[in-house]
C-alpha cells in the first residue's frame, strides 16, 4: 500500500501566491498607490540636486636638491608609470579626503548654517549672499552636537519673529529688530541682516535656518564628497559631489581643493621652518668650530715656523748647502790662522803663505785683510834677505828691516789671534744655524702631515659650512614658496540638469516598499489565514487530482466529478467514510444523489455514536453486508476532528475516505498533518462552496 509521506512544512505554490494577491488586490493596489504617491510627493517637495565635478593634478612636490641629485631616485622617477606614482596619488587622495580638510571647508564656507526659504511646497536653499545670517560662536559650533532650528519670519516693517528649537529646549521671540541674539543652553544664536536683505520688500518672508556643529557638518560633507583617481595611468584625481543648488556644490569642491593646497603649503612651510631652525643652530656651531680650526692653523704655522713643504723645502735646502759651504770656508780659515800663528810662534823667519780660500773674506785683497799683513811681512822678509846679502851685520837698514819684521810679526800674531777667535765663533754659529736648518728640513714631513690633518679638518668644516648654507637657502626658498602640489586642471563645474540619482533611488525604494508590502501581505495571508480553498492547496499531499470543488448553488458538475473520483478504480461497492469539516450536509446529499442517478446505490450511515463504534467488529460486519449487497456505504464520521483515527479502515481495499471541507473555513496545514499517512488513492476531497 502506498503511503502519503507529507510533512508539516508549508510548501508555497505560485498559484497560492497569485490567489492571495488576487483575493486582496484592492488592498495591495491601494497600498502601492499610497507608496507611489508618497515617493512622488517626496521628489516634488525635496530640492533638486545637481552633480558637480572637479579635476586636480597631483604634482611631485619634491624640491630637495640632495634627493633630486640621487641617481637612483632620478631613475625611479624616470621609469615610473607616472610622475608621483600611484601610491603617492593614493596618499594624496587620503590627504584630500580627511576630516581636517572637510572641517576647514565647513568653516571657510560657513556650512554650519543652512538658510532656506519656502516656495510653495518646495524649499529653496539660500547660499550666495543670503538675506539673513544665523550663527553661533565658533567655539560653540566646534562642540555642538544638537542641531538648532530657527523658523524666522521677516515682516515688511523690518521686525522679525523667530521660533527656536534646540533639542528639548525651545524659545520664541516676536517683533524684534535685527540684529537679534537669542540665548539657549547651548549658546547664543545671533540673527543678523545678510548682504542681500531687501528692506523695501512689501511682503513677509518665512525662512528656516538650521545650525549644526562643525563635527556633524564635516562628517556629512565627508560622506557626500567622492574622490577617485581619474585614470590609472595619470596622477589626476576627480572630486564629485551631489548637492542642493548649483552654487554650493561648485563652491564646496573649489574650497576643498584650495584647503588641500593650503594644508600642503602649511606642511611644507612647517617642515622648512623646522629645517631652518635646525640649520641656524648647526651653522652657528660649524662657524664656531671653523673659527677654532683656523686659529689652530695659525697657531701651528707660527709655532712650527711652517708654511708648506713645497715652498719651504727648496729654500731650506739651498740655505743648508750655503751654510755648509760657509762652515767649510770658516774651518779652512781657522786652519790657516792656526798655521800662521804656529809658524810665527815657533820663530820661523821665512816667507809666510798667503790665504788662498776661494770666497773667503780672509783672501780678499783689501788693506785691512789678512793677506795685507802677510804681504807686508813677506816684503820685509825679502828686504831683509836682500840686505843680508850685501850689508854687514849691524847695518842700520838691516836693523830697521829686522825691527819692522818683528813689529809685523807681533801685529800678525795679535791680528790673527783675534781673527782665529772670530772665525771659531763664526764656525760655531754657522754650525748651529746649519743644524737648525737641517733639523727643520728633516721635520718638514711630520709638520706636513700634522698640517694636513689640521687643514683637512678645516676643509671639511668649510665644505660642511657651505653645504649647510646651501641647505638653508633651499629651506628659505621652500618656506617662502607659494607653489602648491595640487594643480587644478578643471575648476568645479555643475551639470545643467538636476541629478536623477535621488529620484531613481526614491523610485527604487518605493518599488522595494511596494514589493515588501505585497510580500508581507502574502506572507501574512499564507501564514495566518491558510485555508483550504482550491485543489492545488493539497499538492503537497499529492491529492490535487483527487480533489474537486462542488458549488452548492450548481451542485451537479462538482457532484459528478466527485462520483468519478469515488468509483474511478473500484469494481464493486465500498465503504466511504465521510467527514464533514465545516461543510453543510447538502454537499453529501448532492454526491449521493449523483451516485444514485448513475445507478449506484448509496446509503448514508449516520448512527455511529463515536469513532470507536466504527472500529468495532460488529460495524465492520454490517458494512461488509451492505457492500456485498451492492450498496455504497456513506459512513458519516462522528468525530470529524479526529478522522485520522480511521487511517487503517480508510486505506483498506474496500474503503475510502471522503473529506468534505467548506471553502475558506478549514485550516490547510492542520488537514495536511491529519492526512499524513493516508494512501492518496483511497482519499477523495470535496471542497464545498455555498
């Protein structure tokens, strides 16, 4: 026997969904129309929004000479895809799209205050030169977290009335003159005349001013501005904003680019200022060290009597050679003087040798020189020798000659003794001078090495001093430079037509709301009003083809269909257990009448006290007797709510279950649970519609 394996799950059939929508179509149509009307009203009331775009090129801001002179850095910039590289552009995008830039923009354009004037159902934003200025102190705006709303009425006589609301606080001022200050717990709100205030107007004007804090306005602006790379191969970025009115979006983008450039300049100037301060201190230190180094050079040259080895060595060498030569001459003179003195002191009577030392002062022929004494002495000796040949001893001329020779000997001894002492002293001095020259000449390499060390330190400090001066000049140029990193290619431009994005979003949301409304209604209908109404409601139990609808107003067609289902594959009469679930008894009468018209004898058995009676052997024998006699036994189940107790009886070969259900009266899922386990071939469902 085939069993029905139904579950308690609510399988949804598309036909059931269509039926649920069709049965409540006017509710759904009304709800969708209301949602569409609300969407159209919102789009009509809200101010049109315009899309503004701007393009800015991020240029390489590096002006560091040391970096630009680095070959590796130059090569990397040369072979990079773009001048500043994608990473740099991403960094600049992050810098542009920061809360600080947005805060500066909000402050510069006074975006904390939105002043609007109502024209019919639509408000119009007043941005450029508003007629009224509503403001609060900057210190208050920087910490304001609760928006302040002011409804202002300007009368022709120049008086104003204002209703103020800030959170739970509210205040009202009437017949006041401008400027007006209204105290609130958050701070004083000032309402002053604007640049475009028309004092000659003959009508009253209603304005609405909303004052928000700087953090909230900056956050709102941060969400509205979209910044992206214009092209993968370029260093340009695009800024896009969709905002109310034509002027404000364009002004916001221009101000954002300007504030970005100002922030970049401030950063450059700050770095340059710090660099200048450091360089000033470093230059002062290097200058002091350089002065000390130059003093060391001067002190060394003075103490070592040193100029340079290249200039001094040839001169010193020449002086040393001359000094040695003079020393040799002096030594020769000393030897000569000693020889003459020794000769004279020993009583030598012959001729004396003359001085023959080249370049010596003793060899000069002057009258006061040594040779003059020698020559005079030799002349007297030769005269004496001539007189001795011809004169007799005791000759007056001979005696005079001998006397002169003796005088000359005494003079020569005295003079040469002095000359010898002078020559020895001169020799000693020349030897000392020569030793000093030789010592200085030998010390020249060590002097040169020490001098080079001092000079190298001095040169390093000079070069460092020059380098620091160049760096300071570069830092000064950067500090006073007004060159910005962001080159504005295209200033902000606003589209001629309003942006369709918001209406499309509203339409999409309205469509989603309609679908959600319909879906929620369908789910509610299928979930909480799940009633058996059509044969396809029992598709889950495989009983759709075993179900027929009987219209009690025209019962013949439905009754014939049910008769066919009851006797479709039965070749002899059987017991039909009939259960009426919220259905009138006329449905069973119509079925039995149709069977009798077809020649089928159908007896209605309704005397059972309860379901237990139907399970008794005696009742089974009674039913067997009826069916054997060729009668269809239409047994009415006494407890229709518990017809599942008859599963074994209804699924026997000679029995069937006829379930008559009132349309839209029985819970579908409850019936499905009760039909679980029944063989679909032994079940017939009749949906009665009155």
